[in-house]
C-alpha cells in the first residue's frame, strides 16, 4: 500500500519551486528559494532576506506562501513596497512579478517543471466558474482554471480566486471597497467560497459555481 501523504507535504513541494531573484541595479546578487510559509524582508540581519541599505526599513515586507500562492505584504515601511512599479499594501504575486524594495529588486519566479506534479494533483480538483449577473459583462462566464485567477471587471476593483487542494478562496487585491460574499464584506483575509455563493464586486453581482 502506498504511503499516505504527510500533512503539508504538497505545500512544501510547491514552495521549493518558487524563487526570488534578488538584484541591485543591473547586478544580480543571489537566488532565494521560498521554503517557508512566511519570509521576512528587511534591513535587520535577523530577516530571512536581509537587504543592507538605508532605503530599506528594518522590517520592510513579508512574503506569505500557501501552496502555489504567494502574497507580498508591506509592513508600513518608510519607502514602501512596489510590485511592477505600483505601490502596494499587499498583493498576490504572479510568475515574473517584480518587487522593488529600496534599491533592491526581487523577481518572483515559478519553476514550472518542478510545479508540474503539484499542479497535476490540483488539476483533479473541481472546475469552477463565475457567472456575471450584472454590469458590463452580464451574461458572460469566467472559468477559474488556474491556481490564482484574477476576476474580470472594473479596473479599479480587483479580486482574485485561489484554488488550494480542491477548495476555493477569494482575496481582495485592489479597490476602494472590499468584495462581499453573500452580503458580507470579506476584509483583508482570504475567504473560502462555496458553490452558489453570491459575490458583489464594486456593485457588480456575480455567482460562484462548481462545474464538472
């Protein structure tokens, strides 16, 4: 009989496929594998990624990773954290995203070959869809077919749906108001969504549903 999968094993396998390429100016400095759920970045030497320059706060940012999804969080740093040139408080990272912290640049890279086995198991998870019930896209359907999918809609209001081990979670990404699930604002934390849930995104109504 095959050995049972240990708790957290898939998350650790996914994490080994994630890298941060650290550089300053045009000079590459090092490659940091993302091996922890919470990776601290800052000027102080006790950080997981210590960046020794006064443009970097002592405790500047965190990268939190669960499975194949990573989110960068700014820790109220003095000079801020940028993703692809835009200042962020927190942001779900996609392959190739560039994080600027002071004079340093960290490129978020996924090793797709190493992720293959992890994503194969994810592919067996149920397919999900979002039906647009109102707004400019009313009557259309968006398929949730990747580990992290950004919902289409108004440019100023962005949310993502992440798939983790057969379950689906929504996270607020950008915009003046939090998305609502069944009438309740989700806040800053990821919120699990289920078949039939109603989502309100900047006044646009959507329905989440599982497919076959």
